[in-house]
C-alpha cells in the first residue's frame, strides 16, 4: 500500500470536506502525472471500509484496468466496487447495484451524453470527478455537474518539489500550418491535418529527434494511423527500433507492444491518441508532438507524458507543430474554473501582446521572452531586442512615408492574401517581406508546395 504524499492527502481531506458540506458534485483538479489514481484509490478505500459501494467509470478500457490495479495496491475492497467503462455502465443501469459514491476519471469528458445519462439516473448519489484540465473546446463549463472544485498543486510546484521532472521544449516547426482548418468541434479537421502532414519531410522528424533526444525512450503523437505508421517506418529506416500502435491494433498485439516499450525493447512508440491518458512509463523521457491541436487537454496530456518523475531525469518535449505557441509551456499557470470560459485559458486576463515565450534560433529551445541570453546554448538576444525596439519606433514613420507608393500598395495587398493560395515564390517572398519574416521562411513554404526544386 502506497503512502500518500502530503498534497495527495490534502486532496483527499478537502474532497471529503466538500462532500460533507453538502456538495453533490466535486471536481478534483491536479496536473497530469501528479498521481490522481492514488487519490482516487484512497477515497474508494475509505468509502468501502464503511461497506459503502463505489461506482467508478472512465471512457477507455485501458484506464479501467489501471484503476483496478491501483485499487488492489491500495487495499480497496473490490466486493463493494463496480469498475467499468462509461458505455458499459450506461447500458447496465437497471441491473447494477446502486452506489453510495460515483467516481469519474478524465472527467473533462463528463458533459458527454452517456455521462449525463448516468448522472441523471443516480441524481441523488454524490459524484467526484478527477481531471488534469477541466477544459472543453466549446468553452462550456462544468458548474451544472459539479458544484465545488478542489485544486491540487501547480505543475511548477510539482517540479520544484521533485514530483514531476523538469523539462525543455524544443520548438522545431515542421509542415505548412497555413493549411490547417477548423472543424465544427473547434479542433482541426482530419483532412487539413492530412494536408499538413503531407508537407512534412519524414526524414526531418528523425533528424530533429537525433539532434535533441538521441537514444531517449520516446512517445510520438500523430493524428492518423497512416501518418503514424509512416513516421515509425522513417525511424526504422534510420536504424531506430520504432513501432506504431493505435486503438484498433488487436488487443493482444497492443499489449505486447506496450510491454516491449516499457521494457525498453522498443525505443520509439508512434501512436494515435492511445497513450495520452493514464499511460505511465516513468523512464520515458521524450515526447514528439506531431499532432496540431486547438485542445488544451490534448496538449497537456501529450506534452507532459515524459515528465513522470525519476531522480535525475530531465524531460525533452519536441513540439514540431507549434502547439506551445497556442498554449504556452506545460508549466504555465492556468486559471481553472467551473464557469463557462474562453477557449484558451492562458489568455484570460492577459493584456500583453503575443506569447511570453520565444524560440532560440540557435538551439530551438523554447524559453521565456524576457531572456537576453539563451539558458541552454548562450545565444545573445540583445542585438535582436535592440532591432525590435528600433523597428517599433520607426514603423509608424515608415508607413506614413510609404503609404502612397506602389510598394506600399503591394505590401498592403499581399497581407490580405492567404499564403496557402500562393503559386509563385515571388508571392511568398513579398509576403515574408511584408510580415518581417526571414527569407528562409518563404523558401521553406515554397519548398513545401513544390515550388523549389
């Protein structure tokens, strides 16, 4: 039986207090990797000690197996527990024994119809929801499901107190992100992500891994099975043992792959939304993000998968799709709430222009925007900072002086165009000049569209 850390015990105590205060629903929020399963198991143990029944459900079978293992390890009396996927519970409501307490893991999904069906059926039963990020693309909150929220420590605190591994993010952009289009759900469409990945040279993925994370046990996140298989093949072509797995991989084969990865027989595991939630391999020290997303939940679950604590470990996150530009670094302090909210909580109350981070042009590390020198490679930003200040001071005067020239007209016109529609290199170079981008940006975009041979 594991002894809870102080912050985990505090979560248990505050959750029980919230229930005793009359709240029928309590949402417990704690960062990915902070050990929520131990907290869940302890609450279940205390409940079953009194011969009260616990109903636990989650949306994936793999997570069901993991929580059963946690319950056994924490001496929970399974005779008083029902542990199932949400779909199985919803289909068995009239035959399951009535619980005294409902526990839901990954409860950012709890607005879904199957969850609501169960909550409505057991409307008089207290419920606990556990999540690392109470956030949905729709911006809809959870106040009608949970009336109170208990928050665990921040990611920064967990790193400082050696409960999560420190990390470095490398922002090495691949692909033409201008082709990404939003779907009705708010995230990117599968077709536009297909188009995006077609602009990625698979060899560059392997090269960047060799540069930033050679020999590290690595999880690669992709958006589609076909792309994931192609990436795994690119690694194998370079002599690196890589395997693909997804939810449709036969269970027996998938279990063998997971076991081989955990044992170190497989160096790189390429997957599609398979190891984002509840997958625990402490010695995995690198993740590669190849799935662009507008979902903060997906970003945090995937980027922090390499941050499970081990003594002396320093995680490497290679973000090759610019997700950090939308959401910040994994240790950003997010303002969680049960209320309806904006899509990007990092921007709430943020009155500054642009992100508070930047990418070092020398080593590609993502660092704080106010750094004058890169803490990793020592690159000096002072000259660039001076140029930026001068540019801002001169910008208005330059526009006024040129606003009647043909060049100004060309600049204004090109800025109204979508680079995804460009068919000549001149258009890319004009656009880069108007935006203040380097010529290399134009060259790369043109190369991705086949305009450079």
